């Protein structure tokens, strides 16, 4: 959910502002990214907000690793599950801060927009799906549903990048609403899974049990929460007011 492409994307800073400073920074970044010489040109091209976005992505990646560590370890030791879930609110914090820093420094770019969307996909799409797999949603149909959830997040973010300029904005250039639920709202599912873990409702005791056990259609009905949430993210008619 990029907030860093200026008034043309999500109510952030315009590429052309007072004194043309944002435009100058943007052009400098383009030159550095297109450079074929120079050491660490990519690192020098990133703005401070971009590095904060990288921390968002890092939280998602570390959450995935923690989920994998749980799957490889003792199922009765839930510490890695808690760690996997704990990384995700930090991802939201960095997702919030990158936009604030970009507006404060009056620097935004297409690079930042793409980084923001990719980091959000990892932290609020892939990582929650991995936690869900870890706690017991492991049947073939579960996998299809979780994959659909992640793909809905991917599609929602891509649509946002393309259509953000067409969303009505206020006098300050801030978009008035989101089309579909923003992908960070998956933290609601994360909180629900954290409660299940705390109540030891995981693996063979997942709430709702399993339907069609032993057949090719074996599925945990709670996975439908992810499917519904994915559909809400991709909704065109659902307009969520921006805070």
C-alpha cells in the first residue's frame, strides 16, 4: 500500500514541490539507478524512506523464517510461532513510518512505490499465509486457498499502483479512500491466529476442525477467512475511508 509517490499516488509528496526539491531528488535517483559505473550506486540511490520500507520487508521475511523454524522443530514449543506473529506489527510500524519520513523529507519516487508494495506483499500477504500453514492449515485445498489469498494481495497492490492517481483527493492531495481493504488489515487475521496459538488451538485442534477428512477435498473451514479477506482486498466497490 504505497504512500510515497506523491499526490499522484496516495496523498504523499508531489514530485514537484517547493523549490522543485522533490523533482531534483527524483531525477538524481533515476540517474543513479541508470548508472553503469560507480560503487554502491543502488544503495546511494535509495532515500531514507526506502530503507525504512526495507525494514518492513525484513520483518515479513523474518516472520516467514520463524514459521519455517516452527515447522522444523518441536510442535509443542510455540515460541517461534509467537516470534513469527510478533514481527508483523513491526512491519506495519515501518509501513507507516516510511510514508511519514518521505513527506517530512519531501522525497518520493517510483522506486519507493514499488519497494513499498513488494514489502507489503511479504509482510501482510506471504508471512500470514506461512503462519497459517504452520498452525495446521496444511491440506491441498488449504494450500490453494492460502495461495489465492496471497495472489489477491498481490493483485490489490498492483491495482493500487496503477489506479491511485484516479482516486479523488482532498485539497492537500490525500486520497479520500482505499479501493478494497488495505492489505495491512490482515493483521486482524494475525491477531486471531495469535489467540488460537495462545489457546493451543493449532495443528489437530484448529478451530472448526476439518471437513471431508481423508478425501482429496479435505479442508479446514477457517481457511475461508483468508479467502473472504482476499476478496475484500480486491473489491472495486468497497471504499474504505482513509484515516
